[in-house]
C-alpha cells in the first residue's frame, strides 16, 4: 500500500511539473498540487498508525 502511495506521489509531481512548464495547463498544476498534498497527508497518517 505504501508503494502505491509513493507511486501516486511521483505521478502527481509529474503533473505539477507539466502544469508549470505548459503555460495553458495551469489547472493541471493546481490539481496535481492538491492531489500531491492529499496523498502525502494520507501517507504520513498511515505511517504514524
């Protein structure tokens, strides 16, 4: 499960980078950033429990 969450973090990070590089895809940056933070929080909570 942790491997899946880490893989998701990497996917969201790629989306954030693509959103920053492509000027018309700012929405992709926002969505990727939100999903990255949400997944990081889930990973942090699961590792503490």
